[in-house]
C-alpha cells in the first residue's frame, strides 16, 4: 500500500525477493515496476540479472539490451551474459 504509484517500491520488492531466491514473487515485482515505468533502466537491469541467475538467457539479454539502451552504467550483466556464452553482441 505504500506509494502505490511509485515503480521504485516494486523494484525494491523485486530486489528483495530475488536475493531471497523467491523468483516468482521477484518476477511479479519486476514486471509491475516495468508496467509502471517501461523506461526504467534499473528495473530492466536487475530483472535481467535475475533471469540470468535462472538461466533464462534469451529473456535476460532482452532486458540487458534495453537497460543499456537506456544508459545503465554498470557492466556486470553484460559480463555475466558473456561468461555464460550469451553475449549481447550477436
């Protein structure tokens, strides 16, 4: 109920659930954040990280590409995908 129109609350919930390994709840939270603010680079980036953890690499690459298009500065997701054999370059 706190700040129902603020996508960042959903993003923080996604981060929490992701770290707890509760991927279904994290997925709902990240998707809610992106429904509220589709151009949130941070939401795309963190959702991509979780999808990479789940070995859902095609989806992770989609969110990584969008995060970087939106100017996300950290390279960790790009590097993680490359190490897993799923670079963004192809």
